[in-house]
C-alpha cells in the first residue's frame, strides 16, 4: 500500500488534486483505498488507475546542457533553415548563371553595336570621299565642256568659208587692212 501524498510527490502533482480525483471517481477506487489516520493509502489497482491519470514524468534528457525536447526543436529548426539555405543557394546559382548568360549577350550586342558603328564610320568616310570625287569630276566635266566649246568654236571658225582675199593671201581681212 502506498500513501497518496508520496504518490503526488513522486509525480510532481499537488496532493489535493490526486485526492479530489479519487473522490470524483470513487466508484473506480471502491475497495482499493483505505484511510489510516490522516493518510489515504491505495493498493496496486488504484495505483494503475492513478498512474494512467498522472504518469511518471519522463526524465529530461540533456544533450550538451540542453533538454532533449529543446534539442529536438532546435535540430528540426536547423534542418529547416539548412533546407531553406540550400534552396537559396540553388536560386543564387541559377540567377548567377542567368546573369552570366545576360552578360555574354550584352557583350555580344555591344560588339555588334561597335561593329555597326565602325561600319557606319567607314561608310560615311566612303560617302565623303565619293562626294569629293564627284565634285572633282564635276569640275573636270565643266573644264572639259569649256574646252569642247572652245574647240567647237575653233572648228566652226576653221570650217567657215573664207573670203576670197583671205584664201588668196592667207591673211584675214583685218590683218590685211592693218598692213
């Protein structure tokens, strides 16, 4: 037989709580409880009933100075954080790869732009050269037209019928009068 006070102390429960439970469920404890002075005593059957209601507290496991439950909670949280960290690292690597691709595309586009700008400069220089050449050709054309006009005038003069005196003496009339 065991005292209710001893049971309550072992289970870290108030003695009055155990006594009150026994009174409220007196039909279950009938024949298993005895009073001896001011102490309530109970047998093995009552012990099993009370043990179900008030189980022995589990000993606290301490791992490196931390209770087991706290250790488990922290370990679970650590696992979650590590999973989140791994996911973040994967995302960062993926973003780094994308950034590298974009950088390569940007370098390629910049090279294309530079090539186009260089081609534009070359074309502009060629256009300027062609314009200068055109101006020179235009000036040469005008010079040639002037020469052609002069030659045509000489040709016309040479093919014009000569007056008789000029044909006979080989001098122009004005030259003859001057003599």
